[in-house]
C-alpha cells in the first residue's frame, strides 16, 4: 500500500499528491511515469512523475480530475493509501549535452514539463520555457518554472494572464528572433504537441514530444499504447514516452486519443447513471 503523505489542491480540479513509494523514488528520472490503482478493483492509470525525493522515499504526481478514476483519487486524503503504485516506467528524458533548449508545456502537462526543464537547467543548458493555459485561474507551477528557466513566457487562450494566444506562436517568434535551439521538448495535449512539431519542422529543430496514449499494463504486452513513429509500431510504455515529434503519425495518434476520450466520457456517464439508479 502506498500512503499519501501530502495532498495539495493547486487549482480547482488540479491536485498534487506526494506518495510514499521508496523503491520508485530511488530510481525515478524526469520523463518517466507510474501506473496507479486507487483500490483493488480500480482501473490502472498512467501518470507522469512530477518530482521525486529518494531521501524521503516519496514521489510527487500532479493529477487533473477528468475521469472516474481521477475522481475517485480526489476523494482520498493525506494518510489514505493507494492500492498500487508501479514504476518508474518508460525511458527517462535525455537532457545532457544540450546548450540551448525550449520547453513547451500545455495545461496540466506543465507538471511534467517542469522536472524535464529543471534537469535541462541542472545539466547546464540555457532554457526557455513557454507554457500555455486556458485562463489565469489554471496556471500552475509558475514560480518553479521561473526559477529554472532563463526566459519564461506564459500564454493564455483568453488573454487573462501573460500573452493572449497559442504557445506555438510564442515559440515561432523566439525562433524567428534568432534563438538557435538544440532541441524543443513539448508536453501537453496531443494537438498542442502536434502543432509544436509542425512549427519546428521547417526549421529542422529536433523536437521531442512526451506521449501519453491509452495505457493498460504498462509493460508492452497489451498493445494499448501503440503509436506509429517513422512508419514503425512503437509502444509508448516501453519505447517512450518520448518520441521524435517529426516522426509521429499524428493523425493516427489524435484519432486514437479522441476514441479513448469518448470511451472515458461514456464510461463516466454510465457510472453516473448507475449511481443515480442506485440512490433512487
Ligand atoms: Fe500495454 Fe503499453 S500499456 S503495451
């Protein structure tokens, strides 16, 4: 069992959980993920690691409440335990040997962009951070980003904070101003990562995206997380989650993601209907 030692609400539906998981904390690296189950009968959900503390034996994750499992998780409190917390899974993000990088995060994906950005910074790279949110009330980890980046740009869709517009517009401007990036790293909604990749492609800037498709077993056995990358089938759980954004088959990835979201929505509605029937 894995105890929640800290629970902190960052935004109305975005929560930080610090979990006691010494073996995971000992081996975790930026970019890797865990799979958790809230209870014995719960579904397994993959969540990318936000932070880890090997001395304390804890791993921090930031979760947006968007489906039935994250909803169930949101009802747990400090002192409660998760049934499973397996990891670290996937390959760590390669952060060494870069002189200048841009890290682009979207929404709750910024929780994952942050440890990667910090590792780039700790490895000596000049780091430009561009983060995007729908509106001011959804902005997270701003101080953390500022501390570890040489340039920090926050964008909101509605212009309620930072600059109004898309992260891709800010990224393009930085490139056009003459910033020569060794790499652009993007994490966030799939459609955002797709357009970051499309933005950098004409400039030939190596672009890494952190993919989080449907995952079931997290071991490369079920095929749930398969992606087409450079014409080859890859599994995000064992071959990723980082991939070359210029080689990902985005049409297929976006289509599979939409199907999964539909399924999740339907499942959530079904659960609510069942619940309503039970209480009637
Ligand atoms: Fe099953 Fe990756 S989650 S193959």
